[in-house]
């Protein structure tokens, strides 16, 4: 697992990446409990079970959008930008990799034909005018 921090404010985490090889036998949290999006990675042995359950209704208030991309097939390049929109780093995401984008900006580029990924965000979605800001106008 790799955590990417801001160069502008070193205590702020911009993103976390994890690959299939990084996932061990314990639950690994990619986000702190206080973050709006909760992502965990688990490698289970045969016969593992999560007992039947449901989640309780609990009011939550979030003011930021976080998202996770999970690559199923193909290859994606993700460029990470800092709080001031400056470039920080880029990471390659291969099948089984996940990146959680928490703060700052990002750019995605498909590097293999027919790449498939899941995108997960906290909601609710109000459309691009209220959800996104271009880094370079």
C-alpha cells in the first residue's frame, strides 16, 4: 500500500493505492474512519464468512467527494495533483489495483484497449457543474 501526501501540507493525504500483491490476511483500511468513503482490502481463506447483517440508518454529513477506482482489466495511468493544482506524481494501475482519491486533483488515462474499471464515489451526485472544477482552464 502506498499513501501519497500533499507537498503543500504534508499531513493531508491525497491518495492511497493498493495492488493485489499488497493485500494480506488482515483487513487493511485505505481510509481513516473519519473519511467520507470507507474502503478496505481483505484476502480471505476458503470458508470465510461475514455473518448476515444490515446497516443501521445513521445521518452523515460530508462536504467533500472522494472516489475509488478499481481496475478489473487493462492499464490506467493516474496523475495526482496537489491542493494548489501542482503535479505530485503518477501511478500505474493494473488489474486488481485500487486507488482512493481523497484530496487535491487527479487525471485518468487509459493505456490499454478495452480497459475495465469500477468507479465508486460517495453521493449524492448533483452533476458536473456542482461536482467538478477544471485544474487548468
